C-alpha cells in the first residue's frame, strides 16, 4: 500500500471523516501532520497542495485534495486502486 500523508487539525470534522474513510479502506498508519501541534508546517502544506484548508491528503506523490475529493474518488471506485498502485 502506498504511503498516505494527511495534514489536519484535531477539531476539524472533515479531517475526521477523511481519516475514517481511509481507515475503512485499510489505511492503518497514515502519516498525520497535525497543524495544531506543528503550525509551522501549514506553509509546507500550502506549498505542496496549493490549498489553505484542511485536510489535505496525499497518496504516494499524488495530491488527492480534501475530504470531499477523497470521498468522490472512493465513490468512483478509484481510491482502492490508487492506494494499491
């Protein structure tokens, strides 16, 4: 399985939904970058994703986007193959 990185905050319901979907799809150890604990990494997130909102999710080298983007990828049946490819 490809490595998954998720930039998040602890209070964000979209972050929690995204993490729950990833867990349901078998992602047991994503690299979680909590911007509450490491606010200096927000700039890194913005540079990598071009976005300022959380969550921002990366699967391997691919920027998936946020929670809605992740769920849309799953509805299209593309998430599992992306995680495995």
